[in-house]
């Protein structure tokens, strides 16, 4: 499989001299499994440059690509209105993305192209564009086995596991480790009170021999985290969210992003060969990201994980898996 990154930044594009080495475009990369399939992961602003590149590939009007959306936050769809191949008749695009509670995937993606926001509507793009809504599970697209896995983000978000010809690429962003919602010191105090009428009742419930919500919450969080690790197990390449450092994380709990220490943990525990950390924090300079790589290498050395490779995804980076 061949992977190329076109946008690696999280949240908002960050052009400027401090980000030229790592890149400032938002989430987009392509996967070419090797049998002529063409998959695009997310449609952040990186997809604009990918589209221009595709226009030079000699198959104008004959493109047949699948676009897998992790979710529909802006930084994962806001490049699509600028994706030139979607304007070319004969080209075919099929979006796959998570089903939403109250809105169709097509309406969310095309909503950003209403006249209030953009001069051209989605239906005026001349290519054929279809939308497939996904839930968790396994299926096959163009001979590639794909497993979709729910992640921990404020909106339904999917990670994807692509398996083809004995190789595996896994994507897991935007996501943070699951934590126990019943722990007072962590968060969701209101939610706890709502469910259990405050800690007194929870304690009373425990005294009466009922389930202890705190230890039950720990168990569920651990199971959910284990599920994501199993989903990543043995990947040849994993693209993982590591927006924060562990020092930054406490003020960002619940925002749906992981730390570089989470990246180290999942890479080692799920036996991932190469992990590209991705969705870089907008304020992070090239120097800071390279500093994160040095920290990771020291940590991996300390833990004796000499077969685990972790590096920052960079715009333009190509990986043969
Ligand atoms: Zn994002
Ligand atoms: Zn998001």
C-alpha cells in the first residue's frame, strides 16, 4: 500500500514560516492499496493540493475514488469545495462517513456549500458524487477489507482499518482515551448528578449492594480503550491523533484529542510497526513538533521498544507500507 499526506494539521490551516516543514493544511491523505483502488481519507484543505496533483495524472474524467470521512468537523471537510476533480464530468466519488442522529451525511457535507458560505453548490459539481453512511463494522470496498470503529470524540467519529494483500493501515483521529464519566475529580459532574442524584445516592446504592458506578465506569472505560487497541493491533502503519502533550491535556479533557504519550502507549501495546502522529495542534511550530519526536524517541528507548517507530506526519510525506 502507498500512503501520501496532503494535510496534517488539526482544527484550522496554519500557513506561515513556522510551519513550512511540517505543513499547514488540514487533514487529508490518500491511500493507494495497490490494485488500482484510490482512497482519500478526509477532505481538509490538503485535498485542494491533492486535487491539483490528480489533474496531472492523465485520467481526467475517469477518476473513480472513494473518500472516507472520519467525521464532519470543518477541518475534515472544508477543502472539498476546492477539490477540482469533483468539478470534472465523468469522475466518480463515493463518500463514506459516520451516520448522524439527525442529519444526513450528504446534507452536512453539502451544507457548507450553501450560497451563504460558497458560490457553487454541491449539486453543481459535474462529477458523480454518492454518499454512504456507515456504522461500526467490517465490509469490503474494491477488494479491500475495511473495518470501521467508533472513536471518542464529541461527534460520532470513525477510525478505519484497511487490509489488503497482507498489509494493514489504521486511522484513529480525532479521538482521546475513554475515561470514567462517574469520577467526580475528572469531569461530567452534572451528568453524574443527573444519573445518580449526586454522590450520596450513588454511595447509598453501593451500600445496598448495587453496582458501584465508579468501579463500573472504570471497567467500561478500560473495555472501550481495549477495543480501540484491538482495532489497531499489528498495523503496519497507524495514523493517530496526538494533538497535545500530557502537560496540555488536563485543560482539554473532553475535546476529543489524544497526547503523544497516548500514541506511545497504543503503538507499543497494539504492536503497531509505524505510527505517524497527526492532527497537529495549530499553535505547534515545526521546532516544537521536532522536539516532540525527540521526546518520543527517548521514551521508546527507555521502554526498550526498538521495533516501534513513531514520527510526525508531514505534508508531502510518502510511505510505502
Ligand atoms: Zn479535527
Ligand atoms: Zn473533530
